[in-house]
């Protein structure tokens, strides 16, 4: 989990730095939101890789059986 967090932070710093140079403030907000979602999904998976998959959880929430 620590490796995932460190990797996301390093990539985020690099990308945000480039976005600031190009004055892309709205894109930074979207990038940060997507990064947080990726971190949460990674945390859910790494905490217990044998639980139902994330896709299975989403499909169950919508009532789709496969």
C-alpha cells in the first residue's frame, strides 16, 4: 500500500507541475479527483485481494447478475 501511495504521489507531482506550467487549473482538479479514486480502488483491492472484485461490487449495486 505504501508503494502505491508513493508511486501516485511521485506521478502526481510530475503531472501537476507540468499542468501548472501550461496554466491548466481545471485539469488539475480533474486529475486530483481521478488520482484519489484510483488510490481508493487500489486500497480496497490491496486490503483483501480475495474479496469480490470491484466490478462485481458495482454490478451488484446496479442489480446486474452475471
